[in-house]
């Protein structure tokens, strides 16, 4: 069992979730049950799956949940790109979030590679 709270990419995904929740307040109210809801579900899924996988009894299951977390990160990236393309959020804010997200994606990938060895 891994202590997820010590994992840097879990900490960064929690920070990203906070940033995304703050930026979602800037999205149009008519997106509350559409894009906003989907974005929030995706961003919460990242640290949640990292934590769930860390709590499993073996590395193979942890590896699986890291894959789910990574898939959620790409889902979130797509949604953030859409907000940028639709001019719903400031380009700089979205690009900053995507940059942070890309760092988390790389960290998860590296950790998964080391876990599999």
C-alpha cells in the first residue's frame, strides 16, 4: 500500500482541482449542468483514482487506477481546450491549467513505468 498523500503528482492534482474549481466560476451560468459539471467530475477523478489505487493491496491494481486517473486527465485537457476554443475562459488561464495538467500526466506516466518494473 502506498501513502498517496506523499505522492507529488497527487498533491499537484489536488492543487489543480482547486484551481479548476475557482476558474469554473468564470464560466457562463448556462454551462453549469453541462461543461462545468463535466470539468469538475474530470478534475476530481484524477486525485480520487490516485488515492483509490494507492489504497489497493497490490501494485497491479494501483497501476490500473493510475491509468484511470491519466484517462481523466486527458478528458479534462479536452474540456479545457474546448473552453479555450469557445472563448469561454481567458487563453492564458487555460494554457496555465493545461501546462500544470501536462506535468501531472508526465509524472503519472513515469510513476506507472517504474511501478511496472
